[in-house]
C-alpha cells in the first residue's frame, strides 16, 4: 500500500496548486520553508528586526493573495523574495532620513560572542552608509547568496546593472571598513588624558629629582 505523501514533502509547485485549489493549510509549509530567506532579505534592506518582521508578514500576505498569478516563470523562492524585497524597499523609503548609530552588544558575553557582535555592528554600520540600491544588491548576492540572474529578477534590474552595483557596494564596504578600522586602531593606541596623568604620576614618584641649586 502506497504511503500518503505529506504536504511538507511536496515540491513548491505541488503545494501551490493545492493552496490555490483551497487547501489553505498547505501554505504554512511554504512560509516555513522560505521564512529565513525572506527575513534575511528584508532585514538587510530595512536594517531593523522589527521592520523586517513587519515586512515579512506583509510579504507573505501579498504572496498568498497573488498566489494564483504565479506562473512559474521563475522559481517560487525568487518570486516570493521579489515581493519581500519590494515591500522592504517601500518601508525603508517611507522612513525619515536620520543618522543611524549601530551599537555593539553591551551585555556581558563570552569573548567570541562579543567579537562577533562587534564585527556585525561594524559591518552593519558600513552597509547603512552605502546607497540603498547598491545595498539591496549586496544583501541579495552576498547575504542570501543569490546568483546574478536571480538578483536581477528580484530587483527588476539587468544582470549588468547587478554586477556594477555589487562592485560599487563591495568597494564602498572595503573603504568604510578600512577607515573605521584605522579609527579604531588610533583609539586603541591613544594615550592621553587620565591614562597619561596616571603613568606620569607613577613615573615621577620613582624619579630622583636633584635638588635645585
């Protein structure tokens, strides 16, 4: 006797056909299957967990409402990602332009975790400084690891435009990282103020000053 195939084992197009036919419960499988992918895309563009979660919810609702229009010209993953990206861009462009400050984790954490938090904060601050269009491309290519064609499809760009924007984004990130690391190094090796005073006092306590004639 043939075992019934669980919905979670079906291919995307098979689940989509079921959902369109009225089996709405099957949509949960698609949501769980691609939640992380869509969240990463939204988070990279909005730079906010809260905004990314809102985008994710709205994107999935939009996907559900328009599922019958999916024709399979691209993969379902690409189609859904494109919807999430557009929603994230719309949310970002509605926000007022303000200076953003990214703080490293302040909680006590093991050295490795703290180091990762600091590196993450540094990279995010660099990403925030590059133009929105270039950042979107870099998030899809380097964070989601989409190929050039899929990134172009998600953003409605030509493949050449994707390559150009990615090159510019990577160059900007490299330059920003170099500058910030140089600033950090100067801060580490700075020796003035209270530190200078403290050592000076210690030295002078141990210096035998000849009596003035």
